C-alpha cells in the first residue's frame, strides 16, 4: 500500500453518504462525543457530519466509542490528570485508531506532555492498534 502525506488544511470531508444516523448509532455517538468533548471540542453537528460522510458509519462510530472507553480507562489510572495530559491521551488513541503500530503512534501522536516512552506505554496499554477487545 502506498501512502502519501497531505497537509491537514487540504483535507476536506467527502460528500454525505447517509441522511442521518439510526437511533442506536446516535446514542453511541452522543456518548462518545460527551466523553471526548473536553479534548475534542467539536460541535455535535460537525461530529455527526463526519459519520454521515463515511461509507460505514456504524464501524466509525464503534471506533470512536471504543476510543471513549479507552480514554476513560486511562483517566481512571491517572486521577487528577490535567487537560494537557488528557489531550495527549486522546492524541495517542486517535493515532492508534488510524492503524499505526506503536512506533508510528509515537511519531504521529504529537504529544506535548508525555515522553516517547510514556506514549509507548499508554499506546500499549490502551491503544486501538491491538484490536478492540
């Protein structure tokens, strides 16, 4: 597989593939949006809009739901974590959801509070790159 880096400012959402979410999809998405809101502060409309552009919104919602679960799990192990640390945890989870291995997560996450070894530790413990179970 060939990959190409594209500057983020050039990335645009594709056309909507779906008119709306099912009740179950919306419930899962609302929960994930609520959990991750402090570190991923996008409007509900923008959050849902991304799913409506996906070919398979159920799969993408499931990924975000698992990210929210893993985020809460990490916070249970870091009581009192400040927002910068929480943002690093989110960055690690987001990078891991994109299929990076641990070294790729270290490079892609762009963490500010965690050392590379701490990123590896969090990724190995909570990352989605090792599956959703």
